[in-house]
C-alpha cells in the first residue's frame, strides 16, 4: 500500500494529507483557509498580469451600435 500524498498548508506550512478525509485541503483547517481568503480580499495576493494587455483592455472601445436583424 502506498503512502498518501502530503502537501504543506499554504498558510502555516503544516503537513496535510491530500485525500477525501482532508476536507480543507490544501489547507490544514478552516482557520488557515479563511486567513488565505482574507489575504486575497485585502489584495495581498495577486496574479501577475501583462502591462500591455492591461492597457489595451482597460480602454473603452468604440463599437458601432447593434442593428436589428
């Protein structure tokens, strides 16, 4: 029988078994899950973007009005 995969909790680093019995995986607890959610809500975490794409998609595009079919 093989050992179950173990990962580190992203919040506190505690070992977490990656299985159905670890309901909060990859977190070790509801507390760590909520701490991480709060960090995202406070914009402490961010997915890096592309400055050029941000400039292109942040400007309003002039689209012609839709006509009836």
